[in-house]
């Protein structure tokens, strides 16, 4: 599986460590930036958008986003049609994000979770399959809401 990664300066060091961890597990990584933890001119929306677009376009299968809290970068990714990015600070939420919501991007904060907890979150997210069934109906409703407002915005 190919994973797209993005972070602002706050997440660069953790992102590098986690990319190496996932590579050891057999995943292919694509880094969409930021690459320099000292570059404070970067803005997390850029990297949330880049990874969101890559997932939506099928360039990568899923994504991982890291900023200070995980919130801002995930909000941006969720503006990309087809993206369901979930901010998770512990493994249970990561499990449920995939199991029930078929999330395609996991996000967390480098200032919120440490390296070992981040690894547990990734293991849970990437080790869980979408359950489907009644949850597919709900994911379809989420996507229908997105389509409705995308169409409405296009009419204005």
C-alpha cells in the first residue's frame, strides 16, 4: 500500500520517524512536505490539501497528516471531495474511524501524541478494515452531503 504523508514544521521530525516505521512494515511512502522542521513560513493547509488531493486522485491509497494538533491540517484535507480525514489521539478512535467511517486519512498532533502512541494509532488505523454493511449507508450519506454542497457552490 502507498501512503501519502504531509506535515507542517511541527510534525516533520515525527513524520520522518513514522515513515521509517511504516516502511519497515512494508508500506510505500510518498512525502508531500514540509521537509524542514525549521521552516516556520510553511502553512499546514498546503500539506492537508496536497495529501487530500493525492488520496482523492488515487496517487496514494491513504494518507497521514501531522501538525501541532492534527486539527487544522485535517480540516483542510476534509475540504477535498472524497476525503474523510479523522483526527485521532488514541488507537480506539483510529480503529473506529476506519471500521465505521471508512476514513482514508488519519491525522494527529505532534504536540499531542508521542512517537510510541503515534505508532499504535497507525497500527490500529492501517490494521483495520472498513466493516461496510449499515456503515456503508452512513458513509454514502456523508458523501451525498458533500456532493450536495459541492453542487450548490458550483451554482453560485
